[in-house]
């Protein structure tokens, strides 16, 4: 049997602990990267799932559009874009974004007109219940109240009871199934958020733009200071054959920025770049600790195997032969550690997503390879000093021949 | 290895083991000549330096003073080149066998061959068979008796057909039957392959198998160094 492998199998506890140490380092690298990037990329994936090509938002927001909510773009632009660029634009979807605290954490809620709902969820069919304000009665009721020209100076007062009136209930939510799992919510449940009571009327498979959807007019009314003339952003669906970058330039107005939906991911990455830096720093520390662990293990191994090394030297083993043995043992342990690390990462990803359904851990081969490469390079470096010590073993002293 | 009447000539060897107050001057100007193809037995009381002599002659440790010629050539400078000579020309049977505990008997021999860049060519199986440890060849040292371990150590030392075999009490842990079998193997390799053997032993009956016996005491060869043989 190959000597390094025989050593690993002979010193089982030492080998298992070493491989585990390496595995934990790799697991941290893969899981932390997968968690930070996975959760962020999942948001980007969801935005990219929207059946639209362009996003319109106030230019002063810059990259902050990835986190902005509330009043942003006047709704009138939706009508103008449709009217002026009919050949370029197939549809314009105003969306009012806000944040509601559900299932223990802030969730972005998308206020959207019922007719545009399918575009926002990328065509996903509800898995339970119905969509909010299905006949548009709430939207019509509010528009009639607030948008109809009136000479009257009478102050229009809308109460919570008006909003929740069964005839035109605006306090309805559709949530995605991951949020439903996280909060143990079902259709018919009533939840309180932002000092309002909402009824969950439908559940949609995850993957749409947000985890929460409500009538846009209700969102504007409640979270936009009663102004139902402005939304947060506009999604633009281009007509067949329209070129996106060209269309973006044409739709751009003073005060308005227009980007392609696929640019959102880059903006998100850039916006949260500092978080990646932090996570990567933690990963590097984890790997350094893992390498120190390997080094200590190999050094201990050399001490433990002093007699064996002396026997090899007494047989004429060259320094290169001894170095190769230590290095091979280190690399074998690291290979085993990499497998363990990958298995631990998969288990950790499953556990995180099982117990925290709103978190996403994306294990990519990119990071697995990065972890394995870093571990193997680290193992080789970590083996150098113990290997050098091996070449310095005094044969007679080690064999205690006298 | 180039042909020369004397395969090994040691002159004025000095060796001190340990340091400071614990230092022991083990070899004290030792001279020894070993002829090619000779089977030489070195006898002497415990602690007289026999094992140290073997380690110095086996190039495992350098002498503090004195000169060694191997096949008429002085030893090269540098441990790496001496290691190369040891790998190529010297086989060693240690008093305590020094087998690798993590490997089977077969793998112990295989590693030794690998270090020397030699191939098996069926010789290892023959040696295992001849020394009566063929069945044990797949066992690890800890699963073998002391005597079996000793015989495996001999297989390892002979596997690469060294020109010079240095054996430190090779029969020390064997019963009389196995001792005789081992000595027969050594005699055969000595006669058939012309292998030179330097064997340390306490036993006069074991030493009697050798062509020549030298007595050693207090770090020097007392007599027999110039003997023409038995």
C-alpha cells in the first residue's frame, strides 16, 4: 500500500480530525459565500423573473434603486410611454414598493395592479387562494375618490374600515410559498404589519419579484402619504424586436433613469460589494485557521512518525522522497477534507434553508473549486515546514540504536 | 561496483555518541578490512561499539575521524552522495528490525525497493518463501512474532541484492531452527551471489558460519583483522 495512505489509515483519529478541520474551513468558505451571494442572487433572480425588459426610476437614486421604496416615478409616465412609444413599448407596469415586517423580518411588498400581477410573478400560477382585489373594485373605488376632478374643497377622509370594506377590500396580500413556510401562513390568515391588518388571500410559488404582493392603490394610499399618483418604479415590457439599450435611451427623461432589467444584478452586486469583502475576509480567516490546523497536524505527524522517517532515511531515502511523502499525506488529507467540506456545505445549505426558509444558500462549483484549490495550495504550503523537519531527523537518535 | 579485492577498508575510525557529560567515545581508532565476497563475523561484549561500527560502515552516520574506502574508493563528500552509495550497494539488518508498523511485510520490502529505484523481479517472493514468512507477508509487523519480524527485515535487506550486507544480530531473536535457516540463506547469498556480509553476533555458534571472525572491544578490533579466514 502507498505509504502516505497507509499512514492515514493507521492513524485514524488524527486523520479524521485533520480532514474534519480542513472540511470545516472549506464548508465555511462555501457556505458563507453561498449564503451571502445566494441570498443576493436570489433577489436578482426574482427581479429578472419579471416579464419586463426595462426599469424606470428617479435618476437621483443611482444604485440605491436596489433598496429604495415609496414614492418615486409619477404614474403619468406609464401612460405617456404607452402613448408616445407605442411601437417600442408593449406594456408599462407601475409598482409601488414598501417594506412590511412578516415572519420576523422585513419583506419587500410590491403594490401592483391586479392586471399586472402575472407579469410581476413571471407567469407563475397561484398554488392556493386567489389574487387580491380580483375584480379591481378596490382600485376603482379609490381612484374615483382621489383622482376624479372635483370642485369641492371637502377633505376626503378614508378610514381603516373603508379600506377593509368587504365590498372593495384593499388590505389583501398574496405571499410566496417560502414566506408562507417561514411564517407558517395559510390562505385566510390575518396578519398585522405597519399597523394594518391584512388578510392573506393567495399563495404563489416563490420566484416572482418579491415575496409579498398587494393592491398598488392600497400601497400608495397607505405608504405614499395618500398620494396615489406616484409609484416607486416602472417596469417596461418592450414590443417584439425592440432593442433594449436603444429603447432605454429613448425612454430616458430628465430626472428619470432607465436601465435594463439584467443590469439590476450588477447594481445589486456593486451595492453590496462591501458585504462580499467582509464575507471573503471571514473566509480567508477560516481558511488560514484551517491551514494552521493542517500545519500543526502535519508537524505532529512528523513528530509521531520520527521513527518511520528515520527508517526510511536509514534505507537511503532522499530528502525529496521524504518531502514527497509528507506532501502526499497532506494532499490526501486535504482531498478527504474537501469531500467532507463539500458534504458539510450541502448539509449546512439544507439545514439553513430548512430552518430559515427565507435564506438562500447557492453552492456553486466556482466556489467549491476555489475552496478546493485554496485548500490544496494551503496544504502544500503547510506541509513544507513539517517536511523540512522530516529531512532533519537524526537517524541514530530516532531509532535509539545505542 | 568496480572490482577490488577489499570491498571495505576502515582506518582509524573514531566516533563519539552523545554530547557533553553524556558523551561516550565509542569507536577509538578502529581499523578493519573486509574482502570482497567475505562473510565476516564481528564479536565482542555488549557496549563495545559493534552496532556503532556497523552504522558507520553502513554510512548511516559519519565517523568523527578516520577514513572509509568502499571498493577502493574513498567515500564522497556530502551526505546525499553517501546516501546514494548506501541505496545502491548496502543492505542493513537492524538489531530491532525497524520495520514500518503501518505497512505489511510485503509493502515494507516494496517501499525499500522503491527508495532504491529497484524492481522486484520475483526475488522478494522467493526470499519470503526461503525464510519461511511467505504466509505472513501480508501481515503488519505488529501481527507477527519477533522472529518473523526479524526474517522480514532480512528479506528487506537482501531484496535489492546489495553488494555489502551489514547485519546486526540477525539471529538474536530467532530459535535455533530459524537461526540455522537464516544463516543458510546468508551463506547461500554469500556463495552464489558473492555477497559480502558483515554480521555482528554474540553467539560463537552463529559466528562459526562466517569465513572470518574478528573480536572487538572498547571501540577497537582486537584480533582476526588480518586473518585469512577459517
